[in-house]
C-alpha cells in the first residue's frame, strides 16, 4: 500500500467549522443565562427561555432531519449523515444547550 492508494473522501473542515460555531453559540448561551439571572425580570426571562429553546430545536432538527434541514431551512450545504462526528455532536449540543435555560427568577 502506498500513499497514492489512500483516498480522502470527506474534508475535515465541515466538522471543525460546525464545532467552532456550536461551541461559540454554547458559550454565548451560558453568558446570556448569567445575564438573565442577574437582571431577574420576567420579560427577559421568558424571551431568553424562548430563544434557548429555539436554538436547541435547531440542533435537534439537525440531528433528526440531517442534510435536508440544513439545506432547506438553514441554507447551508452540510452533510450531517456523511460526518459521524457532526451527527454525534448534535446529540451533545442539544443536551448542553438545554442546560442554558434560565432557572432562577427572583
């Protein structure tokens, strides 16, 4: 077996970009949770909870519907089922994002 026999089918960049964006969004969600807990007003609490549920639903839909959801709704060319790391990451980020829901209201 030589180096010319090895064929790389998939690029490494889609999973890297997916994980970078998902981690940044997760950090921003937890910063938002901290801000909502400090301000403790009802409209902000409800709006932020709706926002977190929406972002979590996007991750869940990526897991459930895969490339069709990414292409039709998000308008990006992301083959979720072609990259097992992205498919498994959607499980993890759905759980992590759901932990960013605000819990305290004074």
